[in-house]
């Protein structure tokens, strides 16, 4: 089972390492054609405006929408979560617009630019270690979206069928259980 990591910007190598720890094969995706070779896709953190621009420039927007329409799982982390959302608070144009949720960028305030915590996660037994870096939060969700974790009453992980999104960086710790959760989503989609 092959999982691609969109390699336009962000922590690609770390995601590939976590995918492999979770039992999948990780591939760095730089060209749209590579979407045909993979069973699931991770959109990493970074800066969502930049990632969105690069996705438009290299024709990834329609190609990833088709990938999703074929029922193939996608996991967006941090900036990747923003890229998946239907709506961005403040009126900025959405990028992929695949998940029925409104997200707020850089939502944890200046003094909390970066922090680590342990999160309770639906579907995972023990708490998951989460690194937040200028993280977004999910302000509101549609009926088809399930909340998997919250931090101080704010939604930070959610799932809509074959789509998964989290506000933090699961690839920056040795805790690969959220990647394992995604690997299972990909397995059951095959
Ligand atoms: N602050 C970034 C954005 O709004 C996301 C930060 C991250 O991916 N660590 O795009």
C-alpha cells in the first residue's frame, strides 16, 4: 500500500518516516501523474497560501479533487487541513474545498505560537502527542463531519468519510498512531 506526501512545501521526509513506521510505503509526490501510483495522500503543514499557489501552478487542484472523488483517502495536517477546508474564516478563497468545515488560521494567538500537548482521540486508545505550530482550528463543521479530538474545547482533528484533518503536526514526534489510523483508512478503501 502506497501513501504519497504532497511535496510542494513542508515536512515531507518526516511524514514518509511516520508512514513507514505505521506499515505503509511513503512516496514523495511532486507531479500530478504520481497520483495514479498511490492509494492515499497526505498534505503536510507549511504555509497554506503558498501551498495553495503551488497546487494551482502545478495543476494539483483538479487532480486531487478527482483523486478524492474516486474515494481515495486524503489526510491534511496543519496547513494541509486549511487546504482541505470548504471555508477559511476571514473570507480568503478556499483551496481544495473538500471538507465541509470552516477553519481559522493561526488561531491559537501569538503567545501560543508553538506548543505540545497530549490529546484524547476517538478511535485511538491512549492519548496522542501533538505539536502545534501557528496552528489553525476548526470553527464549525457540517453534519457529515465527525470530531475526533478537541483541545480546550476547540476542534483540532476531524474526519469526513475518507478525509482526515488535524491542526497539529503528527509527523514531528515518534508517535505514529495517527498515521497508523490513516493507513487503516487507506487499507479499508482498497
Ligand atoms: N500558519 C500556517 C497557515 O496558516 C499553518 C502552520 C503550519 O502548517 N504549521 O497556513
